[in-house]
């Protein structure tokens, strides 16, 4: 299998590493006592969320424009379909989660400042009911994203160690291309 291009790899790993920092930060901030530190941590979480949103949109655009390596011919059709469905849901969640977070902040009447550089406009009027609904949606999306990310990683490991079809190596910046 041919390797993914450097830009695709960069987007993939940037989003992965930022996401792996974002989730523990979210768990940490929820349990903080009400204090300036809690507000600062929420502000950081929101800024990182906006960054993830921008990276995901850029990656989606790049994915639509860039040539992708073909999957191995030995891959069963159901796995090809499953990988495309999973990829679609990963994009959806990485784009949707920051949107629900932004909407939730708007409904809670807390502005979304991006690293103190600019503030996003509120998308909805303050509403405690809407804020609760969006918080629940945001939490469920995070669980779905973690589960899907785990399945994605396990599938890549399965392809590498069991199928030996080099799909994992195609997304890694090191390693060589193969015809498998």
C-alpha cells in the first residue's frame, strides 16, 4: 500500500495528539472547584476545541482534494465499508463536538475566547434548558468519539499485526511503502 501524503499525515497526527490532550483536560476541569483556575481551564479547553474544529475542517477539505492511496485488494468489502463509515463518523464528531461546545457556552452565557486573541459570537440566547441539553449531547459525543477512536486504533493494529497489510504504516511518517 502506498503511503498517505505528508499533509494528510500531519493533519491526522495533529488532531490525534490535540484530541488526546483535550479529553483528559475536560475530565480534569469538570471536577475543579469554582475558582479562577477552573475558568482558565475551561477557556483553554474552548480554545483547543476551536483549534480542533479548524484542523478538522482543513483536514476534511484536504481529504476531498488530495489523492488517497488505495486500500489493499485483499481487504474484505465489509471492512472497506466499515472504514469509510467510521471515518465519516470521526469527522462528524470532531467537527460537531466543538460546535456543541460553542452552542453550550452561548446558552450558558459564557463567551468563547480563542486564546485571548478574539471572541466568537454567541450562537444562541442564554437558556439553562438548552445548555443542559447541549452539555448532555457534548458528553455523549465525547464518549462516542473515544469509543470510535479506540476502535480505529485497534483496527489499525489488527491490520498491522494480523493482516500484515501495511495500512498502519501508510499513515506513519516513518516506514516504507509496500505493494501489499
